[in-house]
C-alpha cells in the first residue's frame, strides 16, 4: 500500500505544523499546566477554527468532509507538539455535541467498562463543559456539574490533570451502540496517531541533542551507543507510522481491512514506539533528561497517559489473539 | 474595495540557501514559499476589505517558472485570486524590471489600493514599492504601520526612526507596510483546500506587452559584481560598573536613538 502523502495531505500537514509552531511551542505548552484542566481556551478555539476537530465532519454539517486518514495525519502532528487537551474526544464529539467543532464547547470522554475499577478518572475535567460516556449500548452525555469530582493535586502528567469520581449518572443518550463501537475504534486510531507523533517528537528532540552535545571532543551522536538508540527510535517511528496510517485508511475504506483489528495493531506498535522513544529520549539526554527543564519527560508522561485510553495494551493484544 | 497585494515567493529561509557562483544570485530551484514579510500585507489587505464590507484581495507576483506554492499560502489565508507573471525571461530581473512587470500585472486588475511589503526577505533592495507607484503614476506611502480607509482617502501612520507620521493620500495609491504590524492569520484547513480552486491568472511577458529583452538578465541595469561573507558580529562591550555604568548605558542608548 502506498502511504506517500498526496499534495492535499501534505498541505494539511504543513498547515497544522505552521499553526503548532506559531501557537503551541514548547514554552506555551508547558505554561498550559496553569490553566483549568491544562486547556488554554483561546488556543483551543484557534485549533477548532483551523478545522482540527471537523476534518471528518460532513461539509453540510460545517466540516471538511475529509477522511479519518487525513485526520490521523493532523493528529500525528498534535502528538508531535505534545498539545494537551481532550483532542480525540472532541474529534469524536464534533457533530454530536453543539459547539465542539467550533471550539466553544469542550468535552471529555470516558469508557464505562465492566472491567474498570471503582475509581473513574476524567482527564482535563476542570476545563471541560461536558463528558461523554462510551458504553456498549450507546454514548451518553453528562453535564460536568452533575459529577461529584475530586481533583488530585499532583497528576502523573501536569499537562493531563484529572478529576476522579466514584459513580456516573445515566446522562442523556446521544448515540446508539453501533455508534459507540465505531467511536471506540476511531478513538483508538486517533490515539495511536497521537502516540506516533509523540514517538517522532521524542526522536527529533533526542537527535537534536545528540547532534549538539559534545563529550570527549565530539558530539555524542557519533558514539555508537547513542547512535544505536537514535536508530532504534526512528525505526520504531517508521513501523508505527505504517501501522497507524493503515488503520486510518481502514476506517475510511472497510475493503482495505478490518478497522478494529488494524486499530489494535496500531495501538500496540505506536504505543510501544511512544513509550520506548520517550525513555530513550531521556537516556540520550543523560542526567539532564531527568530534569523538568528538558522536554523529554513531556513525551514519556504523555505516552503513559495514552496507554490507558481506548483499551490497554493487554486489551489490544487479547483482541488480536482472539481474532487469530 | 479591491486591494492588490504584491507578493514574492522565495526559497525557505529556514533551509540554508545556496548562491549560484555564476549569477551571484540565490538558487531558486527549490520549493518556494510566501515571503513572510508579504504575509503582513496580505493580512492587512484582508482586514481592510473586511472593514470595508466587501471587495476582494488579489495577489500579484512574478516568477521565472510557474511556481505557485507560495501563492497558495496567501490564497489559503483568504485572498480571492492571483495574477502570476511567469516567464523564463524574468530570471535575473533587477528591481526596476521587477517593478515594471508588477506594474503591468497590476494594470490587469481594478485596484483601489496596492499594498506591498517594505522589502523582500531575499533581495532587500526596498525600492520596488516606490518604483511601482511611479510607473503607475500613483501616490506612494512607505513604511506603513497602520492603514485606515475613509471614503476614497487612505490615512497611514508611517513609521519613522523616532515615532510615526500621520499622512493621507487619495486612492488608488501604493502603500508599503512594515513587518510585524499585524499578526498574519494561520490558514484554516478549509482555506487550504479552497485555495486549490482559486483562480491564478498565469501570464507571460508577451501577454503584458513587455519585451523579453527589457527584463531579466538582458534588461537589468544593475549588476552584482561580487559576493562577500557578512562580517562576523563584533563582541559586545563589557562595562565594569564603578558607579558610572548607568551613564555609559544611557549614552549608548542615545547613540542608538532609543532615547
């Protein structure tokens, strides 16, 4: 399968990169940890106005009528710039909840699974207007003020603060079971695209440092131990990109393959790439890599956050095993 | 109100360019982008048209090949269309030839106002805006930091070393804007997709009635006779404070005319 981007897709990718370079540089992203739910509403609206959440929405509903493959290309870049917020939730909710495509309403999303423990975690809760609950029988919308939320002081990822509660009200049904299943698969693929972007961003950060930092009279990238780390990182990125793009194409065209199966493959491969590259990025930075000042931890922590979304690694492995 | 914006497509400054040792000019056989200094003019034009409640922004550009990638960026921002003068004979054009070509191209439009950047980021002659105005027989206002339209008059705050001048002139006129005066918008995805289908009127020198030997290398009245590396920046001056450092700092700022 040819995964070369078309001219239009390159234009979309370059377009979102220009917005992210201008509005979501590292210092700006870091500063968002001080916003409720780590969401900067002004910049969120700018993302929405760019069209990030409405790429796959039909044109007669105000979207661009493009596919999930195009959306995945954009989401890869959002991951690369470690943009915080319920990005996947809003892509799924655009068209279902008023104002999400335009950025005036921000929704989070949780899965109400039978195997979930008693504590329900809602990412970015303090910055949300509503929460969507994905249940096997349908998608329910719950107003945020109907939840009895606690906010842990120290989240794992400062850019993904959470609210926790013990129970969920029924909410208002906004989509039925088949839509919920489809949304879970799409959410999984877009999360994999974010993971792919994280893996790529961590690689770029590591390579830039290895090309600049000198030790024993030469840049550390010339030492085999560092060179091999970087080579492994880019290898993981390329494999993950193929898996993610294939899954995104399968979402648009079922004749290409089973989208749910492809989504599980993408999650496993891209999830591994994000976590492993996050660790290796810290390794390449040496002692500096453990400090808050270096961005390496942003990539690793976000990778860990994504590992919990739309099914764990084990869930996707079991899913693939069951299909064999 | 219809506004024409002259824009230039240049090699990406983020990618270190190369000079052609023979022509002593920048190699342009790479993907060209919209000159960032032109994005301010495009943004200002879009805002003026919005304020006027109607009209179009039209781009005018020239290139030796039929490169449009930089134009697409400005079209994605919201410009309605473009006139691109594309002719191999244009390679090597000096600033006066450039102004002649652009002036002819502007003549194909119905412009109430012509906006340019103060200078391009790859040529830096800074003479083209005034040359276009002269060739078109229009008033020229340079270094605009703010433009306001009232009826058929344009009021401009014109940046100077010590502040700004308030000047007015009748339209149509040519106004060059300084960089950084407005924040250029980022093209939306809708804008990017729509830009593909916006009209780019591609014309040649012959279409404009320009003799090819009057432009390009053959028509250039200026010649680049040598290229030298820019001098290394000198080290800063370190002032040891023995109680009088503030006086030296003040006099330094006065030398720069900051104070």
